[in-house]
C-alpha cells in the first residue's frame, strides 16, 4: 500500500505542477511572441488577404452570422470568405460569402468527412495559386460553424505571423449546465495549450480558431501517409490536432495566442457526449495507427489523457484516506490543503481571463461539478466505443 500512498499524495499535490506549467506558459508565450516578431522583421512576410473558411453541414444561419461578424471587423487587409460544403447540402445559394466550395462526391483522398472537405479546399487553393487566380501571400483563418474568432486574435495573427497559430477557447454563455461544462476548455487552453504550444511541442489543437500561412496551407496536407504506412485507414476525426502536430513536426513555427476564440458549448447533454467521444477516440486513433512520430504520441498519451486518470485516482483517494486504507504523511497534509487553494486559484484565473470576473467566481465555485461532468461525458464516450465516423452536433 506504500506505493498507493505515494501515488495519491503526488496526485493531490499536482496543482503545484499546474502552477508551474501555467507560469512558464505565460513566459513562453511572451518570449516566443518576441522571437517570432524579430523573425518577421528579418523576413518580409507580406499578407495580401485573409481567407476565412468555414466547413459546415447545412448550418446556414450560424455560418452567416459568424461571417457577418468577422466581415464587420476593421481589418488592415482584405477579407475573403469561403464556406465548404458537401454536394448534398440543400442550402448552396443561401450562404452569404465570397466563395462556396462544393466538395465533389467523387473526390478521394486519405481523409473522410470534415478532413476530406478541408483537404479538397486546400488543394483548390493550390490550383488557384498555380493558375494565378489567387495570390500566394495569404493567411488562412480556419473557422468552425459554432465559433467566432475575435478581432484581437486575427490582429495578433497578422502581427506575430507564426506559420500556424491557435487561439484560446472562450465559451459563450448559452444555458447553465453547458457553460459550466465548458469552463474546462478555458482551463485546458490557459494551462496546457499555452505551455506546450509555445514550448514548440504541441498537445491539443482545435478547428474553431486556427490561422496558418499560405506556405503551411500549400505544403501540409491532411494525409496520414506522411508518418504511417497503415494507409488502409483514413483520417476520420481529430483532424485539427493531427494537422497542427504535423505542421510542427515538419518544422513550421507554431504559436498559442491568448486572444479569444468564442465558441458555442454543446446544446444538449447528448451533444456533449458526442463531442467528447469524438475527441477521445480521435486521440486513440492517432496513437493506435501511429499517425504521428513517437514523441508526439507519448505526449498525447500521457498528458492528453491525464485529466481522466488524475480525476479517477485523486477522487478514489478520498474514501481510501478516510477509511484508513491510505496513509498520507502528516507533514504533507497542510501542503495538500494549500494545493487545493492553488487549484481553485488557477481555475479562477484561467476562466476569468477569458470570460470575466463573474465567471471566474462561478467557475471556481462549480469546479468539482465541472470536472465531474467532463469525466462523466468522457467515460460515457469511452463505453460507447469508437464512433468510426464524424458525428456532428447541433449548432442552431
């Protein structure tokens, strides 16, 4: 039982590690931003336009609202809007954008569903550049049909000009329980994405707000055969994380911006399960099929799933301690109580930075509810198994 004593003690002390990661993430954010801006000063990276693209399955109203919001931003360069849809979409004429990209039914690549649509649009831009119908110096702003990139995020993309940039997820209030559920995304971005991405070794990424240079768009595909010979499989889910990792492995500069990407939380509990299930099994697929090099897979397997095993063992430790099965050294108990305060303070800071002080208070008060809800929806997704397809959730 001595091993279990030490294991639970270490897990209960983990907020000290979180504090370290949060602090150094802030430092890495500033130093990497400074370094990238110096590189920009040495190499002229002219940007002629921003292409803002959104893949969707018929969510006309939400897509048009997002496009209208971004069109109204006072941007220093022209904006061109793309909507990527399947041929089966019955609303082709209803999207208010510069270009509706229809993915042909017979288009075949190493991807399915959303990643297939993104790959088709990527190849279309290659073709347009080769035919001199599109200038080679653009920024691609990858969006989603439930997310709005902030003006500050887009401006930072233009200022920093890393090869590929992700923003910080910020839930929009749309009900009580789903806002409480998605407080965790603020915490995850603020602690882990900021640290690992700006260290140069990405962990997670998201399609809601990713900005990339035309060089990345041209040279980095969604094909999985770059790293794996298991080509009978196709990229089905977790395409955003795969793409971000792939660009980093290929030597492109990456950056995590602390500027906000506003997202709509899942509208129902079933949607939350569907979403988290897709994320969980997407990570499993990357590991199982060896889609990325070993260091990236190790990082995803240990840190990427850390929330599940930390919650499980840490929660189990409570009854074991009070039943006298686990013995925590008396010397550590005051430190453990202190780390509980650190954990709550970290959550207050990361949530408050994104959503304001009122949500910092609410998010801190609901901390155990938030982590428990996220654990439950992940476990349900685990029990239900691999969806083996891209299951969409309701956005409107």
